[in-house]
């Protein structure tokens, strides 16, 4: 095993002692490893964060683990492990987001989430397309009473105001406000240690998302080679089929060969339905799925049927037709 990287991190305990730990990256015959060693109980504890052949997955795992340890209070002897040379710098927007999470009023937050759920169902949208959790937390912490105040919260712009301001203000006006607008006072009252820990938590979540994305890619590519179908793959990953198909579509755009999986899934569709989808794509184009949906399926046939499964068929067919067109153009 060749040692590629080694750094020591130190943390001061409540008793004033300094605890030193190490993180290392090693390589042997194309396989990477990330190892954390930490003293404890008179011995040294070793945690293997990663072992595998993917450089990208290894790097995301390394950064995620380091972000966790920095959030726990460790300081690196050599800076720069997380693409910066100091503790992450903050901004006014991130301070408001941090304050919102730390001072979220659970009763108001739950009321806003229930409104979002109902509105998303009515509009047939994903809840996050209405408002993300972080935005609802800030609203619940600052309790705006007017549209002008609502517009001062990051992420609540003109478009959201025109659609949802009335609904949200009808909820927030039923709750007592304990703070004031404008929100410039947040910079003065936010605890620096809590804020620093929150910033590292954002890095941790970011690298965790990258890590999971690399793992998902690895599992999907192996499943394609092994001849698995969408049902088995969704179960293996614990992922909704809609999200899985979107990820497969993204991998297909990135140049990975999804043809074996596409052929297996499309072969299950009735031939007449496949032909109607192909004809609709040729006629209306493949940029948007809704016009294809309307062309293929009469509205009466869609009543009571889950649209996700129908859109899945359209996505799979669109991917295969695009690949065929690309081959013809070569």
C-alpha cells in the first residue's frame, strides 16, 4: 500500500487536553482507501471510510468524513483539505439560513409543511418545487406579516410571492412574532461557534450527496451489466422508480451505455403502445414529455392511473430514440 496523503487533526477536549487523530489516503494496484485513526481508551481506533477503485467516490468520501470531523471540533495541522484554507466563510444569506434552522418554530413550520403538501398535490408538483425545507424554516423563525417582509427572506422571490404570498401570510399572521424586520440584526446575535458548526454541516451534506451519487452510479452500471431490471434496481438502491429513471436518463446523457436496460424495459411494453409513442415523438418532438403524453393517451384513459408510470414509459422510449438518432447521424 502506497501512502498518498496524510494529515493530522487536533481537538481540544473539555478538560483542556489536545487529542490528535490522523486521516490518510492510500493506493494499491488501482484501489483506494481512506482511513481515520483516533486514540481512545488506551488504544488506537481505526475506521476505514472507503475501499474501492473509484477516485471520485473516494474523494467525496474523504471530504465528507473530514467535514464531519471538522464539525466535531477537529482542526487540521495542514489546511486546504476541503478546497479552502480556513474555516468556511459565511455570508448574510447563509447566516439567515443558519438562524432559521436553529430557531425554527416547530408549530408554524408544521403548518407551513402541511400547506405545501396540499398545494403540491393540487398542482401535481414535487413539494420542494413549491418551497424547500430551509425556506419554510426561515419563515417559521422570522414570522413575516407582510409581503414586503416575506420578500426579505432568501429564496422567496417575485414569482413565489405572486403565487403563494397570500396563503403563507394567512398562516404566519396567526402566530406571534418575536423578532423584527429588516433582518440585519441576525449577524449580531448569531452564535459564532454554532454558525461555524452549521457551515461545516452544509459541507458534510454536500459531500454526502456527492458520495451517494457516485455510489448510485456504480450500482446502476453494475446492474446494467448484470441484466437487472428497474424493479430490482430500485429495491437495491432504496430509490423511487421516478428518481431512478431520471438518474438513468442523466447517465445516458453523460455517455454511459444504458441500452441493455432500456431494451429490457421497453420490450415489456405492448408493441402497439411503443409505436404510438414513437409516432408522437416524431410528430411533436422530444423536448417536453407532456405534449407526447397528450398525443399518445386520451384524457379519459388517464383517469385514476398514476402518471409517474406513464411518464416512465415516455422517458425510456425517448432515451432509446435519441440513441438511435445519434447512431444514424454518425
